[in-house]
């Protein structure tokens, strides 16, 4: 079965079909994004599963390669993972010798996680898997459209990330808030 095969979701939900969706739904960007994300998630998860990996593995290895060795809590923050998920992920990666875990010399209660050579090789293999997943998931878009979609999603995510963190302090304004709308 193809990783992008259409079929039932857990809980009995079936795949949405834009041609039969109510018009008021099919016009909503939020609905379109949610339905598209479900399809893309299935493709990516399926491809990673065939490589005996999960998205969390890729996220953790990518963060370690980019930022270097990190304590487990910082790794979770950098990879955007919940504390319990990062613990399980580090355990899985350590069992496969993709990461090393050692006590933090400044605080023995914390672990420092480092990517191994084997982990870097696995990350490179997963890069190839994700390129194939992107090609499958976004096959209907040409390269310029993919770039445009990525730019729009980045803009949307940055907006919501800033909004969740609250106003940014700016000492050069009279009220100390940047973009306060006054």
C-alpha cells in the first residue's frame, strides 16, 4: 500500500474530499490547511516509518547537529518537543547509538546529549527520506509554488509564535512595546 493511500483515519474519520466538502468549508484557509496537514503528515510518517524512524528522531538529531550538544531540556525546546516526548526520543536514539548521553559536569541532575557519527549518518539518510516525502506530498506544486507556500507558512507561524510570547519590549518607544498599535 502506498504511503499516500486514501483511507480511514483513526477513530473512523474518513479522508476529506474537497469536491464534496460544503462550500463554506472549502473556502476556509484553516480547514484547507488542516486537511492538507493530515495528508502531508501521513506521507511523512509513512516514509519515516519505512526508514524505521519517527519525526521526533529527525527533529532531535537535526537540533543536535545544528546547535551542538545540549542538555535534554534545551534539546526539547530547540526541537519543539514536550518533556516526556524528548525523554522517550533520547532513550530510543541512545539505544540505537545515534546519541550519547552523559551527566552534565556543572549539574549532575541533568544529562548532556550529543549526536554520534552514526547519528549524523542516520540524519543524512533521513534527509533523503524527507526530500522524497516532500516530493510526494507536494507533487502538485512546482518549485516556485513550494517556495511560496513555505514562505507563507513561515510568516503565519512566526506571527503566531510572536503572539504567543506576548508583546516584544522596545525601550525606544514611549510605552516600551513594539507594534502596540498606538
